[in-house]
C-alpha cells in the first residue's frame, strides 16, 4: 500500500525536526527541500541553510518571520515517536526521490539518452538512513580479523608467488589491473588467470573489446590442452575431446566479444542475461580491456583519457562490489615505459586516475627474447591489501601453448636478483684448468691443453676481468 504523505504529515516532519535537533542530525544526509510540498518547501530550505551556516536549528519564531509558516514545537516526544519519524521520513524521501527520478528518466528517454537512466533510478532506490554503527574495534578482534581474511572472498590466482604477495590472492569486489605495452601479453595473462580459476571450479565470463570470441577461445584451447595452435589445426578431433573432458571438471565459461566504446551498463546487462538464461553463478569477470570502455555516468570526450578512465575504473569497481565478483582488467602502458625495466605510476596511459581507484595494479615486463626463453615478470605497482608494492614475480611461459605457470610452484619464495660481490665475480671469471702429469701437450693453434684423450679449454673471460679491474681502480 502506497502511503499518502500529505501536507500535514510533511508539516509534522518539520515540526519534529525543530523540536528535536537530534532527529534532524540523523536525517540530514537524505534531507532534500525539493521533496516537500511547495507551500512547505521554503521552510525546509530555511532549516537546511540556517543549520549549515550557524550549526543550529532555527526556532519557530525565526521560521515564522522568514517564511510565514507556523511550525510549532511538538510537546512530549518519546522514543517511540522518534522511531516512527525516522522510519516514515526515510520512506517519504525514497518515494519522492524515486518519483522525481522517473519523471527525469522519461525526459531522457524521449531524447534518446539512455545511459543516466539506470543510475537515476538506482540512486533513488538506494536512499536510506545510516543505521550501521560500523565495527566495534575492541569488541571481538578475532572475529574481525577472520572476517577480513575469510569473508572477504580471497581467491587464489593459481600462482603461489602472487598469492603470497597478496596474502592469499584476489578478493571479490575489488578491481585488479594488469598494465603492459602493446604486445606484452595482457590478454594472455588474463586468459591464464581465467583458466586457473576455471580449473579450480569457479565460473565466469571473458569480455573482449579487442579480440574476437573465436581467437580468444582458440588461445584458451591451446592453454587447456597443452597443444600448440598448429597442432590444434592438424588434429581438431583430439582438441575437442580434451576440451570436453576438461570441461567436466571445470567451472562454466562464456567468452563474449563486445564492440569498443561499450560501457559498464552493457557489461552488467550481459552478465545478468547470462545468469538468467543459463543459471550460472558468475564468480569472475575479465574485461579486455579498460581503455576501450566508455563511462556511463558522464559524457566525456574520448580523447580526455584521464577523466574517462577515472569514471570507467570507478564504475567497474562498483560493478564488482555490486555483484560480489572477482574483476580483472588490463590497461596500456605509455610510450615512456618502452625502454624501462622498472615501472611506476607515471608509465600508465591516461595518468594516475585509474591507479587511484584500483585495488591492485601490476606491470607486465617482458620482451620477445624473454618470451622465447619462457620468461614473464610481473611487477607489483599498487596493492591495498598487502605490502607487496615494488616486489617482482617471475613466471614461466610456454611459447607453444601460451600457458603461463609459476616458476616456484611450491610457493617457497620469490626469486630475487641480488648484486654479486667482488669475490663472486672473481670466482666466476677465474680461469680454471686441470693440471696433469701424463701426456700433457698444448695445441699451438687453439691453445687447448690435451691430457691423454681429454681436452681442457681454459675459460679466460678477459673482458669481464678488465671491467672488474677498472671498477676496483675507481
């Protein structure tokens, strides 16, 4: 039943606020003078303006003199009256805001501007008083700590080194960004994480705004079956069998191609449709990639990348929190990062706006020669939930199957590159030889020492020795 908040009920709201300043303080976050009848709107506006400027509510005499309206004090208010006021005023505000949002939405729909409509309605529906008193810090420390580490939804990435760096893995409701230059393997990295999650039983969607659904799926085929794309083409039947067998133990997976310039509402609508039509509970969403997504809440020039990325990253993070999912996306590094081996915030294309919003940001350091040698390096550029900033993770890469795995699968520790001491350098460059007493001859051309049937080649690294001596002189 829809309640009728007539003029007299609205007047009573204002009277109770003036009588008990505490009531006004508790509802001031949702107080909007536009929600009141035109006759009472000047009173509501005066109460808001006066309390903001002087930090005290006006009395009935001031209200009468300023607005011409009689707002009398209500005598003998009890706790029951106060509870009624809080409940009814919240419903009144929500109803009025929703009604006004619907009217605005109708105008927007007429103009063909669909983007802001959902936000208008959602903001109105979500209006509520602040009743959550927060966490009582000293009450139950053990439960509080367990809630963070367990109820936070931390999920293993499938790479022990990264899990260790993040104190367990990624958390639901957070935004995680992998940043890399063109051709650095941003998509491959996201596909590998998605496959790790699928094999652990999670279900999700991979949304590509750049690659086709078929190419994205083919790459995942190679990773899943341990077959190169060339082998897959030659033996499609075996590929099909392996994929179907693996699918019996894995979570559900959808690969969706969307046009560039799609927005978060398009992504949300697709996720909802997947859940409705298939019944899949979505655990993770991979968006490939953030720079190609447009914001919903504001209209911005696509060339203004800083503002665009700020709103897009905020909307993606809000979507992750709203759905309680794992959210992973990627971003480009700018030109200044091409020759760098250590990344920082200045190397992110579009500036620091997306960094400020994201919970975890990783730089991808690799090169063609590194990939050929089977190497990938992940650098932690930001982490809200751990102290991993600045740390590096070395991963193994199979160039044929495009599978990325942990180079330290037991998770004992991360590889570190320490500077060798002078003693270490000397030990490496010192010439080694085997001294024999029988049949020792020296080849006059090659300088090789021949001991019986064995040949020993002295390893004298003169260039390194010369470099070392130069550094010692300095």
